[in-house]
């Protein structure tokens, strides 16, 4: 887990590493299975395991299971050399925060 800027949330949030994301993904699947069984149950009940896992791991109380699934470090690129915010993807060439132009050839070799 690492605190990084999330472009969707527009704030720094705890981002999951690969292993943590795999566990979260399994818990998300379990939540969908629960949702199929209990169609009238509130979302927070169906995904309680995932929401609790994220809170226990990060200390951040997220209420939206979908938000957790986009708080995964590997979904984003490296940090911008100029402002420190992560590029939106691994292949992004322009930082949306400061406009820094990234040279992908240098960074991939």
C-alpha cells in the first residue's frame, strides 16, 4: 500500500500493490456473488468484506467498492518528473496536472 494521487477522486488516497489488489479483486467477486443471492440487500452489505479489508489495510474508510478497484498502483504510470503526480497510464506522455512532456523512449529503456 502506498499513498498516491488518484485522478478520479482528485486527492491522495491509499493505493493497493499487486498482492493487495489480488485479494481485493477476490473480495469484489465474492461481493457480486452475495449480490446475486440477496438482490435487495444494500451494496454496503454485499461488499462488506472488501470495504473492511480496505479499511483494515489502509485506515481509509471507503464506501464505494468500485473506487477501491481503481486505487491500484499498477493501473497508473510512474510519477511525473516535474510535479510528482502519477501519469494516468504507463504509456502516457503528458502529465495532466502540470503539462510535463515525458520521453517514453528514455523511460522504457
